[in-house]
C-alpha cells in the first residue's frame, strides 16, 4: 500500500513539475540552475522561447516561459551570461507562441 501511494505521489509531482515553465532571473551566476545566452539568430539557438503574458499560459518544457517576480515561485532560475561559451543553453526569443520549441532536444533536461 505504501509503495502504491509513493508511486502515485511521484507521478502527480512529476506532472505538476512539467505543466509550467516559470522562470526567475537571478543576479549571480552561482544562484542559477541554468546559464543562458541569447543568440542573434534563430538557427543558433538550442531553444526558441516565447514570453507569455500570464502564468497560466506557461506550459510544459516547450519554450513558453513566464518570468515570475519571486524566486520562490519559479520552476527554474536562470542567469543571462555575456558570452556564448559560458552558457549551458542558447535561446532565441520569438514573436509568436507557435514558433517556440526545442531545436536541440539533447538540452531538454536542463529545463526539467
């Protein structure tokens, strides 16, 4: 019984973790879960990111990000680095939500 309950709680927890991509920008590199560099061209990016206007619009690990005001509300903390070589993840901000998504799926685990 305990094993079944533990499994159910794990699945539920994973489901909630994957249903939002709330991001908080930290001030120091050492505070970040992921170091991010914004590239100049879509073709250079690992992830195409669309900034949604409302928290409820942020969904899964698909490139729809909502920037929260408090670190405690974030799923991931990011630090924007100055040089591409310092980054764990290269992103490009797109104008339309339909453009968002992974270009390099091997980096997907960084945002889980």
